[in-house]
């Protein structure tokens, strides 16, 4: 299983470095990270295999996880159209996506309120 953790951090120099250090010091590998924010704060999404270990490491550093959920990670061929192909399958299954990002080793991360439907649509 894989988990997407959302961590709200201030948009300031060093904030991301502190989060990455806390997680790596706990021995948890960050398989992906993406963020979006404003001038004041950033919502950092990190993909981890062990949510509890990452959560614990962040808590020690006085950082909270604002949202956590299981996501679907799919190994893909690195070629044009792969995202279109997979999202078409999901759409044909009538499943809404609310999260998509790229992870290490040619993988795509998908999140949906209908996790079981998403897994079925992607054959996972």
C-alpha cells in the first residue's frame, strides 16, 4: 500500500528541507513529493509506504499531517499518452479523480473518493 500525506508548511526558505530531513531521519523513503501553495503556505503532498512512521517522525519535529489517505500507484511506461490512456479507463468506469502526480521509477499516483472503484478501473 501507499499513502499520500498532506502537510501544510509555511512558504519560507528551509521549510521543505526540514520536512524532508524529519522523514528521512526516520528511515522512511519519500517516493514522491509535490506541492501547491500561496505566498503564505504550501500544501505538500508526500508519497510514503509507511504512513505511521512518517507521521511519527513529523510529530517529533512538531509538524502535523493535515490529511492522510491510501492512494493507487501504477507502474507505467514512460511514453506520450500514458496518462491519457489511464485516465480514460478511470473515466469510463465512472470514477472521479481528485489527485494525480508522478512518482519515482515511472509511476503515477492516483487518488479518488472511490478507492475501490479506482483500483478496479486500473486493474490494481
